[in-house]
């Protein structure tokens, strides 16, 4: 919807979307994971029933690369086998080893010179499995390395411990990408551990559901306390949404007007971009540790206020 052949016929994703900046495409591994009840994993690939029409779909490493080359993204991902956490070690190890074999098949299939190919490190919360996966993927050789299989049921502390093991073992001259993460504090904790790139649905999913991220903590824009509030969601934010009052934003959600989810989504993306710019500036000035501690304290306090009905 549309098929990759259609996107290719229209000039690739950049022309199709009118977006002339970097684009990263995933291989479908996490989507297969999210459809686990409809999926059968085989060595050849994943076989599942479409959630749209029930038709049988086979996704192999070769097909995942073929699709991404047709889409013409700047960064393509290998197909990996994602499992939920916590899980049995034998299941995690089996998925990790399969992910490595699939990654090698993706590397052999990938031909497009103007597209980087990233591998994905798996291994659950098992340090030795993670390190073994890194070693094997680095031997194959990729343009960048992603840390996958996190934010799938484990606690933030467990995720940070895994990053403490994996990030230092990755090549220092290749991008490091933490997949599917996350909350604003998770991005900063990842940066502190050497991560360069992130992706997550939280800014837009929460935006569609009336949650706005601000420097003072999250706002739930359907709450009655915003009904007559003339202030912007975040007075420090220069985005389009913050030219309107909280009362108006709340009205849009209560009236089920699509402009509400659009504006809060735009605001959340702007907030995330601002946090990353601040982090980059703090790194350049040598003050990132102080910056991180300030955000930990401020956002922890904001979370307490939010739990109390903010």
C-alpha cells in the first residue's frame, strides 16, 4: 500500500514523499515480530498471513533487500529475528544465530552503491550472546550497526545494562543505531553510552493520543484543566502548535478534529529534535554529563507530577 514496484516507478521514496533528506527503511523484522500470532519463522525466512486480507506472505532476507533497494532509501536494514523479552536463553540464542545468518544473506544480496546497509545486533539481555553477535557481524562487515531486540518488554534499567555491554564493542568509525527507542530520557541515556541514531513511534503515537512532551514534563491535552488555559503547551517551544493556546488544542481533541493530533505530533517531533540539539551542544562544550543529570532530575520530578494528574 503501495507496493515497492509502484514507489520505484514513481522515482523512489524521496520523490514519492517529496522528502529530500535522509530516509531509513526497516526490513520488516519488527513488523513480523508484532504479527507473531500470524507468523511462522523458518530458516528461509518468515511466513505470515497479512493482517489486511489474510493472504500468505513470505519475507526472506533476499526479498527484504530487494524491496528496500526498490524504495531507494539512504539506509537499509538487514532482516533479523526478533523475540520478546524476557525469554528462554535457548530461544534468544537461536534467534540471534539466525539473525547473523540472515544478515550474511542480506550482505550478499545488497548491490546498491548509493545505499548503506546496517546490521542488527541481537541476543536479548544475555551479554555473551550480544558480544558473540557483534563479533560475527563485524567480521561480515557493514556500513553501520544497529542494536535491536530492545524495548520489547524489558525494563529501562535492563536496556541500559545491555547498552553498557554492546555499545563499547561496536566499531568506533561506524554509526550506532538503537532501534525502537524511545522516551526522551532513553535517548539521552543512549547517547551517554555512545549511540548515534534512534527511531521510535512515541512522538507521533503519543501526539495522536493527546500527549505533548514539554520541558516541564508531559501534558495530557484532553484533561479538563486545559479548557480555559490561554498558555501555549510549551512557552519555550517555537513550533507551529505552540502559537495556539492549550484551550484550543484541547478543543480540537474533544471535537475529534484531526488538526489536534497533527499539531501535537508536530510539536513532539520539534521537542525531540530540540533535545537532540541540546545534547549535541553539551557534548561539544564538554558538559554532557551535567546536562544529563539535569534532565534526569527534571523529568523524574515531572513524571511524579504527571502521575498525580498533570
